């Protein structure tokens, strides 16, 4: 045994070759004791500078459980625990990260513009609900054309089921999903199939049950309350240790687990009056790490609001994120297809809104409370297209509905197929939500598993208040009831039905079209020659070098007769969402060549892709 004098700020238990260095930030403690309960051993830790406590043990076994005893004699898990095998109230466990045998040494990652994301929730993606179970599905996703899997948060929360946004141990893989090596094996499997793996991280708040961080220091002061509870201490007293904790957390996941990127939840709720802003520090940290590895590494922002600073480079005063989820695109598309105008969708709903997101990205700009529709002379088309990630559905837009209903349940399969076409052929980076590729109809609802009945009741009441904005009809599903969780699991047998296979082949055709032809891929200027709208029909004319394409989307739930404004030249149909291979009804648009001024009746929610005849043979397989 020996004391460790290094003042490194890498918090947690660092195990190497039988030696483990324990570091914890506890600035307000006068004594801190390392406790090994199963060995009945105790060690007084050494206080280093800036509130850090350090101790090193030789001859320790991987898997050893440990706790820290504080001044008040209570024993708590490590705030930077790498694994909580007994849940949030149990001891932390020492992990040997070097023991895993990686086989992804040749993996270099993928460019942002080439990514097609697939968001999934570990607990509901498979019947088993584990990281191991996902491995068996990676090949299928790869064959579909998916090359980036994004996991909803998998860090330790209270109970065995949860969305994941109630994590209380940001360094630990959730124990009911598997062990740390199970996540590494999943990453390894993805990389060996040419698929990147991303993960959601939540730094703006902690879950309401099982957190021990504030026992050690002012991580989330009760004086700073945000929408989801106490907010992270980024600029208050003793904030340096808090900032370091989350900066190190990013590197923990990227380095020890070979992740390709992190999606950071609700970034604009992380308020910081210091300079540089904490979000800029996070990105600088990732940039520095990326220079030391051979694979591409990304940090992606999520925000319900739009400010250009999120994507502006750090050297120009911005936060420097590589990309941002574009909620405006979803809101414009969803409101148009469903007719909803409340809650998220207030202020959206016209086909012009959808056209605006295609050319400009943002429809509304600003942060809360100054979020408003941008001025007519205000443009954000300068933001590169591959910095926007778009979707028709995701965990929020489905799960934060009263019944967790998907677009298929709300507007039917044809509307969902049209939405998929608009997303996958957009000038941006597309994201699919698990199951949509075969027309999953199971809901994705909000679920929890708290030990406290009082807390569970508080969540139930909070959900009811939140839904009052939307005026939805019906009873709010009980998030604590295990049936709410079970109903949210995917029905994989649906994939093999006749309808499931038709929808799957449609997604496969869209992805193939996007990947094979540059005109359907993200470019800085979006490659849009012009956009026209008529009634609820959208005409997107794309031009790239010698290629020209037209995407036509009838966003109405009824047939629409209209002229085709194709300009000069002759066009050939290369994809039709109502073709027999994708639909039972069959196409209404003929396969012969089409010229400017052609008049035709488009079926409800019909999406058609045309290519200028000189290029037609190159697109038709």
C-alpha cells in the first residue's frame, strides 16, 4: 500500500495491473475514508489541493467494491463510480478497463455528412432489454444502411427501467443493461460492421432519487433550480471541481469505451456567466482528445431553442458544437402532416414552414424567453448543412405525448413514409427512431421505477400538468406501472409481416438513393436550386454539377391535382412512395417521362422523386 502524490484531476477509481488510484473531489470534508466492506478494510485518504482526496492501493482485485466514509460517518458510493452492480444505493465497483480485448483498431470513423443515425432505447429495443441483445441487431441495421447508432442515456439511474434522463451516476453503465464490458462489446461490434456508436449524456441535472454528489460538494446547489430540478453549478462558489467532473466524464466515455461521439442534452439550460463558457470548454476538451486518436470524434448539441452560438466555432465566440438536433424541422413537418398546432407545434403548420427549414434551418430563433419567429431578412443558410440533424420522430417527440403514439398511429403509414422521404432526402443529416423503418405501431411512453411512492406520485402529477398545454384527450399512462414500460417495447415480429417488409424496402430504397448519389447528400449550400409550394404540395428542385432532381411531396391527407413546375428538360420517376412494392394501392404517377407543365393528381401523402432524363439511367437500378 502507498499514498499517491499525483495531483491529476482524473476522478474515480483508476485500476491498472493490480494497483488502483482512488480520487474524489470533496472540498468541504475534513476527513475521508476509503472503505472496502467485503474485506473489512479502511484507509484514511490524503487531501490534495483544490479539494481532491487521493489514495492508492496495491494488490487490489478488479471487481472490488468500495465506499467513502464522510465526516458525518455516512458511507456513500463514489460520485465518479464506473459501475454500481447493486444499484444506486449500493457500493461502487472497481473496473479493469484494460482487460477488454478490442478488435476495432482499423476503425477511423465516418464524416458527419455521411451519417444516418438510428436512435434507440436499450431497455425497449429488444425483449431482453440489454446491451448484449443489441449486438445481434447491428448487422440488420447495417444491411438497411444505418451507419450510426445513438443510445439514449445508459448511465446509472434508480430502479431497473427509466428513459435514462434521470441518471445519478454519470460515469457508470446502468447495471440492468449490463456490465461495462458489454458496452465495449457493442461498440466493437458496431465498428466491425462500419457503424459508429454515439451516446446521450445529461449534464444539466440529476435524477431525483439516489444521487450522492451533493454529499461531497456543491455539484447541484438547491439555490439553483431549473426545469428539471437543481441545476449544475458552473459559475457559483467552488465550481472548478464541478466543471472538471463533467469535462473528465466526456473523456471517460470517449477513451475507455471508444465512442464516436456524445449527444449532450438540453445544452442551453446549462447557464454559465464565466468566460469561456462551459460548453466551449467541453468542445475544446473533445478537440484536444480527438488529436490523440485516429478515429473521428463528435460532440452534438440538443436544444429546444435556436441560437447560432451553439454551432459557431470557438475562435469566433461560439460554443463550437459539431452539430445540433434541428427541432424546427420536426415541428414544421409534424404539424403539417398531423394538423396539430398546440404545445411544441404552436406557430408551425404551413408547407412554407417546411420549405423554410429546408433552405434556412431555423424558423424560430432565440433562447427562452425570447424565442420567436425570425425576421424575413434574417437568414441562417450560412450554417453548413451537415451541422443539422433532422428527424420526423425521436424519443422526445413520441414519448412526451400523452399516449406515446407514433406518426403511424396518428396519421397512418403513408404519412409516415412521406415523412421518412423528406427526412432521408433532406440536405441535412437524418436520424430515425427505433422501429420506424418497418412501421412500428407500439407506443413509446415515459416510464420510471422509483423506490419512493411519494416521488412516483409527484412524477404522475407533473406529467398531467405538462400535458395540459396540448389539450390531449385520455388518461395519462402511469409511468411507474411496469406495463407502461412493457407496452413501449418494439414488436420485432411486425418487421416480418407483408406490410413491415414493404415499409422496410421503402426505407432501404431511400437510404440507397441518398448514399449513392451526391445530389441527395449534405453540402454547405444544400444544393437547392429553388423551392415552390402550392396548396400543401412541396416541390424541391435540386441541382448539383450536372445532375438535377425534383422531390415532390403532397403533404395533404387527400389527393391533390397540380401542375409540375419542372422548368426546362424531361424528367423520369426514380422513386414513388405509392409504388406496389412499398404500398398496397399502387402508383398514380406514370413511369414515363414527364415535362414541365405536366398536370397530375398526387395521391394523399405521396412522395415522388424525379431525375432529369440525362441523368435518369444513373439513378435507376
